[in-house]
């Protein structure tokens, strides 16, 4: 078992957030480990929430029998479809429940895109920062061996990894992408142009409205905080429409977009909205650059 936790040497009690992971090679191994983790928590009177793909939920319910009714379950393909939504998901539960909370999650489930796996690993590393002072929270993360991810680094002191990943630009935009340099005057034109691009590739009206709002917020951030404008690149890859926005700004807060910003705040709401509205939103920022890449599935 992998751990990212501290222990009070005098009292033997957890001194901080416990972040554990396990790799399973079969459904049977997953069920054995997951059920034991849940039952241990139920015996201790803890709040249990399992965030798993539907198939895993069904397996775990069967293994728990009557105990399943004392645990909570959420579809991981929805709650964690965009991994950036998981930290606020857990934060809401922690704020509602005064006692200890155990979370079981499989965010890196088989069949996800390479970009989604990258975001799962960033999320895992950021979790150690987001929940560093939550003494009564234990998170147990399942990884299917078929996915080929070693969770060791992100579950054993991931702060440095989070900083490095967040400060490193995403893969280069492909040559086939269409590009648009923009400022405040081009926002309306960009929205109209994007509508045509999305419609031609079969994006539904509802999804187009979500993408248009998210992109408008991100471009507005570039104008306000990134030097007055930026560059938009749009292309199709892996069954999704990708919109990549870059500017010359810098974001210092690694958790921006993962913590609900105050209503009177000056920044953070654009990335928060993008995380809620898009299938996947990737954010990177370092010296002299900020990059946001929005993914919207075509079908």
C-alpha cells in the first residue's frame, strides 16, 4: 500500500490527510481491497463515499451486501469525468460531514484519453495540497494494472510533482490547428467562428453553449490578466474538439479552478466555470505563460 500521511508520534493518531493507493490486477482483487476498506470504515462509524465507474459500483455493492446501504456511491465517470471537479466534490462532503470521511475512488479507469490520465495524476498530486490540513479524511485510490500508471509519486509527497506538472506547458499544438490571435475586439468574432467550427463537427447546441461560455471566460481572463490578449488554437483529436488558449500571464495558485472563488473575487471564476462546463479542462502556468486547453467530445 502506498501512503501520503503523517502520524503524531506521541498519540499514534493521524496528523493529516491520508492518501493511499493500490493497483489491482483483477476484478476480484479490486473487490477484496475495496470492500475491506469500506467495511473497516463502517465499523468505525465513518462516512463512506465511493466514486467509481458504474461497473465497479455494482461489484462493490454485491460484495458489501446489506452494508452497501450505509455507504454512499457516485458515478466516477460523471463526478470525476473531469478530474479537476474531484477536489470540490470531496470538499463539499467534508464540509457537510463533521466526522471522519473515507473516500474510495477510481479516477484513472480504463478507456480514458492520455490527456485525462495526465489530469488524474495532476489531481492526485494536488490533493495533498488541497487536503493537507484535513485531519479526518482518508482517500483510497484504485488503479487497474491495465492502465499502466504507477501512482507511487503522486501518493508519496506529491507537492513537488504538482508544482512541476503545473508549471510545464502542455504538448505542442499540432500544425493542422487553426489559430487566432485575439484581443478584446475579437471576442464576438471568436464566438461566432467557434459556433461554425463546432456545428460542422456535430457538437450539439447545448454542448456548444457550454463550450462557448467556457471559452469566452478563458479568453476574457487572457485579456484581463494575460497582457491584453492571447492566442487561440482549435483542432480535432481523439473524438473531441480542442480549444487551446495561451497568454503571457502567470497563475501562482496551483488550486485555481478547483476551489470555488468568492463572488467578489477578481479571478478564478473563469477556470472554475470551464471545469464545470467542459468534458476536460487542462491548466498550466509558469513564468510568462498561462495555457488552458478545453476538451469537448464531438458525440
